[in-house]
C-alpha cells in the first residue's frame, strides 16, 4: 500500500457554521516532509497561536473511500 500524508489544522471557532475551522495545509509523499511542513507552517500568523491544532494523517492512495455511501442528516 502506498500512502501520502495530509497536514491538517483544525480548531474550534463557535463563530463559524459547524463550530470548527478545518484547513488542509498540504499533502506530502513522506512523514518527514510533512513534519518539516508543520514546522514551517507553525511559524505563520494564526497557526503559531494554535500549534497544538495540527494533525498529520496517513492516507492510502489508489483506493476508494466512502465505500458504503453516506446518509443525509
């Protein structure tokens, strides 16, 4: 299986619909490159105040997601 790594920044913001702000900061070919991007990005305005809100997620490529569909609520 081949993976890429997603760098997310998510934090609670009650002024927004849904109550949270989610940003996909980038997609990288290795965990090391993702960690380096986190270090770079965490110095930027806004991100530097919310460093604990970063998350690195591995994501499998060449596979289907949502295989069972979804339900509207």
